[in-house]
């Protein structure tokens, strides 16, 4: 039995702020349990909801030598979907009402987390064959492993994988101000960890990890280019021999229109007509005009610049005035986008709804009730929303970048193929043009639209395919 340990800053169902948690919560479930003993280790944040806290049981504790002196590391354990989760406890680092705070706090906190993972595993008696680390928050684990444990027999067979979910976030701060890194050799702190006169956790992890993956093949190519590399494109080209892109999947148990408890009407690819009831229900709940002929465009997203909302703001007025469409927006983020969408919702009642929050229930209702789903991202390492919308037969309209390019096949009216609509340039006029084209197909050729719904729902974006690629990666690395 090969032992795999996922180390991350968040994971469903215990703590989630974004897509990272979905991956950490889903991928372990789909790895072959006959071959792999898969476990997950997370910080024991004070803000983990109380009902989930009550599922945890105390396991053990230790005190480890660190720059501040002897640091307490407690371990709690819980099971979720057949996967064993460990939670590292230390209130000095993991208190607060959010898993993330100011970056100067977070870099020290996650340096502690990386050290604590390696310090506690011998106490747990779990020597992983592969330590699979996620994003910058766990990127120092390969660094501490090679710098401090290279002669430790417990870790003699341990290999490391670092998955980059978004290269924009790197864990950068002043080199000499990160307490839990001060005892690293100067050659590491001012070498592999240094980028542009700052400490950079992600860069160090990329250089020290045995393998590096990212969450789509196109994104793996983009981050090796200056435009997409976020300042680390040279490093990515340097490690291209150990870099691979593996597109994320989604949990088909959670996102299933046949069983989803949030839906007004369950449906499948064989009963697509029932999807209309979810559209009607969505229009009623959001205060949109109940009109079966209006094309409802859904948006479920963090409201940030990366997600392309400058383009949406630019064309919203013209789109609402010239097309018989409705827009259902769910998300929170930068105030400028929140305020603009609330403005449009006030100006065009019955045509646009803006829920400035996040609600799992509302998200599922939009995925199922909308006709189309808009994702015009500046860049998108993988993207999960387009996969979810396709699962529900809601046609994605996306920009051709990263995982959006890899997962959405553009509609071809000649060959009658495709699972969505796409545009290449980060350009508002081009985006509006493709929305108009999508509406023309929706309005004038309903049979084509229905067939596209079927192709979306028949496409396989479950974790089985992606898990098989990770299994091959693990076995190749171990062997």
C-alpha cells in the first residue's frame, strides 16, 4: 500500500474559501484505495464550524524545536467520505475568524504549518511515500524536508509533489522578517527562496519539489511565458522537465442534477425538459421576470479583476438594452464590482439580479436554472464553474485561457459539435459579440441548443480521469 499525504491550507468539507478546497476534498476520494492509503493534513483553524469541530477527536501532541523555541503541535483527527483528516493545532497561529489574514502573518503561519507537518508525522507513524503539497501555503514542505530531514530514516523514501492552483499567489514577504524561516541555510533563503529581493514560498517549493503540477495543460504552458508567469516564468521554464498539467475534475456526487437537494426539479440528459422548471423557479426567487423565452446568463464567482468583470461592466448596459437576456449574479469580492452590479440590478429590475454573498444553495440553483454561464477570465488556471455548469446542461461562454480552453469545445455550426462558446482576446466587444452569437443559436435553433446541452451533460469531467493521471504520477515518482 502506497502512502499519500495531501498537505493544504483548506479542504472541503472542513474549511473552504475557493477551488483549492474542492480539489483537496474531492481528489483523495477518487484515488484507488486498493493501491493508495490517502490522508489529508490541514491547520486546525479556530474558524472551522463548530459542528465539524465536534467530529474531531484528539490524537496526540508534541513540542518541536523551532526558531521561537519549543512549539506546541496538537493533532486532531476526523473522517470525511472515507478519508482520514489530520488537523494541526496551535492557537498562536490558527486563531481568528478566517484562515487567511494579513500576508505578513500568513507567511509565518504557513511556514510553521510546513514545519509542523514534518515534525508530527513520526509521532503519527505515517511515513508518506508521496507528500502532495498544494499552493504556496504548503510549498515550504519540500524545502524543510530536504534541508532538515535529508538524513532522517523516517523520510528516506518520501517524495514531494507541489500543485500550483494559481501562480499569482506566491507567499512573498521580506526575507529577514519571517521568523519560522530564519534557521534555513543562507544559501536557501537568499537563493531558492529569493525572488526580486523578497522571500517567495512558491518559487522555493517549485525548485525543491520532486514534481510540479498545475491544474490544466494550457495553464502549464502559459506560466512558462512572460505574460502568464507572474514573474516566475524563467523558473517554470527551468523546471519544465518535471512540470505537468492535469486538469481538475468535479465531484459528481455533489454536482448531480438527478439528486441535487437544492433543485426544484431533478433531471438528467434523458429528461432535459425538466430543467425548465428550475429556470422558472430561479426567475421567481431572484425577482427576474418569469419569461421562458429570455436567455438567463448565470455568473457564480469571486468578484475580482482576474475573473474578467471589467469586460462585464463595460458591456452590461448595451447587452441589457439590446438583447432579451437576464443575468443572475452570485458572488462577493472587490467593492467596485459589487457596487456596479447592484447599480445595474437597481436600474434594470426584473432583468438582472445581484446576490452579493456566497450561498451554496443559490449557486446550485443558478447552475441548474440558467441557460448559459459566463466566465470571461483574464486567466484561469483550471476553473470549476464551467465544469459544473456543463454538468447541469448550462452552456458555458468563456474566454480561451487556461483550463477554460482545455475543457470547453467551441460550438461549430457546420459540424454540429462543441460544448460552449468562446472568444480569444481579452476584449469586451469580442465578448459581447460571442454572447450575441450564443443568443442567436439559443433563439433561432433550439434543437441545436438542446443537442449542445446533451453534449455538455454527456461529457465526463469527473475526478476519475484526473485521478488516474495523479495515480500514474505517484507510481512513477515512487518507483
